[in-house]
C-alpha cells in the first residue's frame, strides 16, 4: 500500500489506516476475538497506522491493540492514541500532571515504553491558546514517554491554531464528501507547516457506505442512535453533523459517480486520498470484510476530474446549507 510521511513525526504511514473506536465502544458490541480478527485483516491488507483513544471502551481499544502488537512481535505499525476526554472538559485540567498520568495509562494499555503519537482529544477551544499545555507535551517528548504529539480537532479554527504550534506533528479532523470546508484553508496551511493530516469519520458514520436508507436502525448503545442531536458529544462526530435524511439524499446523488470497479465506501475513501495534504485516512471496521474492503480503496486509480466536480456540486447543493458555516 502507498506510504506517506506523517508530518513532523517523520514516520511513514499507510494511506489507509484503521480507526478503532468501533473496537472499543459506542458502535454496538464487538467481541475481543472479532476485534483482533479486524486488526489482523487490516494489517494483512497493508494497513500500518492504527488510531485509538484512552476513552474507547475506557482503554479496551488500546488493550486490544496492545495484544495484537505483542502477537506481531517486531513490526512497522504506527499507533496513535488520544488523551484528555477522561475528565470534565475544562481547560484547567490539561496540566503536565494529568497529561503524564493519561500518557502512562496508555503506555500500560498498549504495552509500550514510548507512544508513537499522542493527540489531544478534541480539547476545549481555550486549550489551543495555552502555552503551558504545549510546553507539557514537549516535556513528555523529552522524557521519552511519547515520540510526537498532535491534536484532534472539531473546527477549522482549532485546526489552524494547532498547525501554528511549532511542536504539533499532526492534526486529526473530519473530512469527507459531506464535509469539504477543510480543503480551502486547513490542508494548505498544514502542508506549508509540514503538519500531517489524519482524516477521521471518512464515511460519515457509515452514511457514505451507501448501505443505509430511511428504514435503517442502529443499536441503543450506538452513537448513531443516541447522539443524533449531539446530546453526548459534538454532533459533528455523528453523520458528520448532517441530518440523516439529508445525508441519504446526498448519497443517492453521489451514487452515479462511483466507478464501476468500486463500492460507494471505496469511492469515498479514494476521494479523501486524492486530496493534497492528506497523510492517512482512518475508516473504522467491525468485520474482517470491512477492513479488507476499506484497504482495497488504496488500489483504485485517482478519481477523474468529472467525479471530483460532481462531488463538489452535490456538497454545494445538498449539504453545505447544513454544515458549511459550523465546522
């Protein structure tokens, strides 16, 4: 699989990674056996970047990845985790003491001496302006607890603030065919600063798989049921903040653009890979088949100019009125 350098980390990562929120919690139950099978399938398909967080199943996702890394032995997988969501979201909680504690817990969960990449997990906006927070992260690098750090963001303004920080190696953000706004300013700024871009929610919580319709339902413990109004966390994390029915309309408009050799999901992933400045995209997977199919998107040829223009037209006409000004 194609490899790209992840910004200031200097590490090579596969253009298709694996997001492991599904393997921890909030997407319905996934057994540990099935989770390990997904990791194996992704790795066998060329995936060399796993993204997790300390709150996914209260560390369950990290521990499962740690078990898989021990199974692999020597490996070239880069593992990124996230920290900061295990406490009430107040800027004063982002102290060196807390950060060191969170990092040490993740090191234990993953079974590693030094974490490849730690990302602040969508922290309060005020955190981006606090020099002490980034000084603390620099301290953790100096202590060799972490190799590099980045930020997972909700908004374009937060992304640009993170890019401006000299120690930030990567920014993780939502970018997909229903969320085009970061293309205009964020990706060029990141490229100029040598900051890696990790793309999450690439399939808009499954909407861009093309498998849903108005009759589709989700389990009660699935965020696509309980967070549609943003009651648990930022609504932009669920269906990219797009009303479900609006998303379905957009997907129907996008379907004729899908190349004959691709699925809708692969088309959506290839679209992201084709955007200048993207380092890796991290679709989740709950099954071996999903993991393999996602990885296969990297083998598709770049999309045509007509397809790219068609995506932009659908976004402008159907989606932009709902999301363009918010994120």
